[in-house]
C-alpha cells in the first residue's frame, strides 16, 4: 500500500480537483463512484455493440474505471494525508507546513481549521521565543548593574554611600517590577484573573490615582503638574485592576514629560461608555509605533527610560477584560505629546 501511494501521489498530484466545489464528502464519494462505474459500463456496452465480449474488455473497463475514480476522487483524501505529514512536521517543531484547503466539504473545513491552528501555533512559538529573549535581556541589565556596584564595594573601589545604595535600590526595584508584571501577564494569559467588580465613583477614583502619581513624581525628581477634569460618573469595574492601568499610564506620562510640563487626565461620557484621556507634553509616539506599544517589551526609542516594556501590555489586557478599548490617539495641533484614550463601558455585560 505504501508503494502504491508513493507511485500514485506524484503521478496524480498535478491533476485538478474537480469535486472540490461539492460541500459533502458523502456526495463527493458517490459522484466519484458513479463516474467510475459509468465509464466502466460505457466501455462494456461498447464492447458488446462492436465486437464479441472478451475478457480483455473487462480488464480495460476495470482499469479505466479505477483511473476515473482516482481522477474524480483526487483531493478527497489528499488533504488528510497532507495534514498527517504536516502534523508530524509540527511535532518536530516545523510550523511552516500548510494544507491546500480548496475543497468546500467537511475535509476542506478541516483543512482550513488545521491551517489556522498551524498559524496560531507558529505565532505562539514565535512569541515564546521572543519572550525568552526579551526577559533574558531585561533581567541581564539590572543584574549586571547590581553586580558591578557590589563588586566595587567588595573590592574597596567604592564605598557603600547613600548615592551608591540608591542606585542599587533602583535596579532592585526595576527587577521587582519586571517580575511582578511578568506574573501578571502569565495570570492574564492563563485566564485566572477574575474581575472583582464594584461601583466606582470615577472622579474620586482618578483623584486618588493622580495623588499617588504626584507623590511618585516628586520622589523620582520629575517636575510636572497634573490637571484632572472628570465629571461625576459611576461605572462598574475592578478597582484594583483599573488602578493598575491608570497608574501605569500616569507613570509613563510623568517620565516622558519635559520639566515643567503638564500631565492631563480628562474624562467624558459617551452614551453608555466613558472615555478617559491621559496626555503629556513629551515627544509623543510616532504613528508607526502606536499599535506596537501595547505589545510586550515594546518601547520604541525609549529603551533607557527605566520602564520594562510590559506596563502597556498589561493595561491593554485589563481594558479588554472590561470589554473596553485603549489606543494612542492623534494629538491636537496645539497640544503635542502622547495622548492615550481608554474607553470603558459603564456597566459591562
């Protein structure tokens, strides 16, 4: 059987698939058998009409019937063999194999689903490799800095002065943020972060987040002002998760604002949604990078700002868990900088 397959597949591989438009594999096999039987019967009738019945005509009829069956049924089972070969390749780590999915029957639907699964697995494998590479890079930077500081102290090159220890502390805090954000992302990916929703007074909530951001800005030495314009709006959401979103957005805006700049938080109601805009007066995000900033470890040209490249990815996840949207908006002409709009339903289903 294997020998026949090795001969038949290359031999008939170039043939078209005439039964691909048929939507049922049962109808497809019935048509194939009908065509094959019809060809054999025509040959048989022709042999009776024109010359005496001979055994050779039976052999010719059977042979032509088999050839017709192979031609008509070509494509009915080929995708199944292709899926078998592709699955074996995927088991070896090759996710590039695809199955020709032109048939409109159940086998065609299975082939299309298989190709989608292969594409998803390839994307997941690529993300896994990128995640490992990015995490290794992000961990190496603060660990190398800490190691250098500690070696200098141990060797007597530097003394354990407050400034040196503050540098070590900042690197340790960066490591802590990275690990905490990685744990958050792993929980979000696994779907084990249920939302604990409650009714939130948006004005009071954002005032609290801004007060915390103002204290953090002073502690980090950032000279920025905060303006908050929020009407009285109530929404149903997870307070802790939303705090994580806006704390991250305000932290980014603070770090990228120039000295003496203003970070603005503005909220407006639109029917059953509320839109919260967080803006700064920094350089902004180029249009080409506005979609990518919500991907993990994507920071564009701001690789040395102390961020981990995970905060916006987590914010994106949390907003979508609330059935909302988050995006980088075009700044008004008279007000440059980065403008991020978060749209949330007042009462998500």
